[in-house]
C-alpha cells in the first residue's frame, strides 16, 4: 500500500474489537492462558501466556481473517476473497473463508513450502502461484480481485483485521484482570495495534510493548521517527515478522498507545522455543516467541509485575524445529 493520507483511513477503536469478539465467538477458540512457575522464578514477575499457538490454523491470524470475512456484504451474489501470503495469514484466510462458505484464492510464491501449499488447498482454497523474483504479488492479487469480484484481505493493514487481532488481548485481560504490562510480537502491527486498543480500554494503567526481530527493527525506527519507516526485507528466523514497514492503519494506534518497541536476536528466539518445549510442553514457532524472548531474556525488566505475553503462533514443522535447536 502506498502512503495514504490519514484522512482516507478508517482507524479502528475498541468498539470494533468488541464487535469482532461477537463475530468470531463460536468460530475462533478462546485459547488458554498458561502460567509457569519456572518462568515466574526466572523473571521475578507473574507471567500470563496467551496461547495463540493453540488457535485454529495455528496462529492468532484466524481472528482477523474471520472478522474481516464476516463483515463482507451477505447480500452480494458471489462472495469471494483473495489474500497474498505464504504463511499463517494464507491458512487463516483459507480456513475462515471455508467456514463462512466464501471462495478463497491465495496468491503464493512458486517456491512456497509444499506443506503450506497443501494445508492451504486442504482448506479448500484455490492457490495461484507467482514468481517472487519477477512478479508483484500485490498486482496479481488486485487483478484476481478484479477478475473474480473478490475482496482483498490484507494481513495487517486493515481496520477489520486489526479489530479481530485485538480480541486475543481482550480475552487475556478479561480472564486475568488488570496487568502492569502487555508484551506483543510485531510484524506489520495488526496484533500489536489490536492488542493496544484492548489494553488501553481494559487495563488503562498497563504499559504496552511491541517486540520485533533485531534484523528488522522498522517498527522501532518508525516509533522513534514519528513516521512509517521502510527498510529492505529483513533476514530472521521470525518468518512471520519479516515486513518492510508497519501498516498505515496500524501506525497511528501504535503512536498513541504503544510505550516502546524493543528487539530480540534469533538466538534468543531459539532459546525461548526450547524453554516452551521442555518446560511447558508446547510448540511455539520462532515469531511466536518474540514477546516471550524479550521478557525471559531480560530485554524488558518485569520484576514484581503482572505481565501479559502473547504467544502468537505455533506453525513450524518438526524438522525445522529440531534443526534450529541443534544449530544453537
Ligand atoms: C503474522 C504473525 C505475527 C506478526 O503479526 P502482525 O500483525 O503482522 O504484526 C506474529 N506472529 C505470528 C505467529 C504471525 O503469524
């Protein structure tokens, strides 16, 4: 998306998050909030892990995708959506569309992992391939949208997507009560913006901190500079957070309601994945570990605080998981 003026944007509010919660309830899991004495002892804090690795399709992205699809005009004759992604958003849109009887087309790179292509097709979506070196996926998606009368569902830069993502933090605070700090993984800012809306409304004294990979700190730069900063495609094992800039619907919310953005290294992510597997018996993908790594690794001081932590996803195949652990 090119830089639009803020007057053309519909920035979501907490009311939109509450409306999203109504729409997705019954479809999205209310995921558990996990605790760990070991983690509490290490940090001196009381940590509440919202386990979106156990969400349908394996990540919080199902919330935003389901909400955005649920707002489509029910009276239009042919309901159809298109998304471009090789990751969790693709599977979320495919699955959420299937559950709502909507056609989905997912635009994926030709060299996308076979398991992801199979999973997306398994949800009934039509997969269209593009060459990531010679073709522009946004252009392809737009032409599919025009040809098939499909509505484009972006991964983060969209008010209904942001509102849907905000429901995870809403459930977390609803369950554990007010917290001192909420820590959230950051890619394009759908999860962080939505979470900030919920935290400001339900736990107003809480600080909100976003965490991105050290190799791609565009969000941190943007917050410091006061405008959306673009960077080259970053390299990190946090493959769900490799964006070149945060969203334009997201940034005003981050500016208003996020206190800080910090970064963690790939080594910290691997250490955190290991902790979750060994100690808490859960599989969290590298991107899903961003927030926890910043807390457990001491990047963010949490002693004496009640801290909400979003574990954003669990989609990693076991070969990859074990090779990351071995590589350490
Ligand atoms: C997409 C994704 C993120 C980043 O979310 P944004 O809304 O783009 O900031 C974090 N973790 C996982 C597992 C994801 O799939």
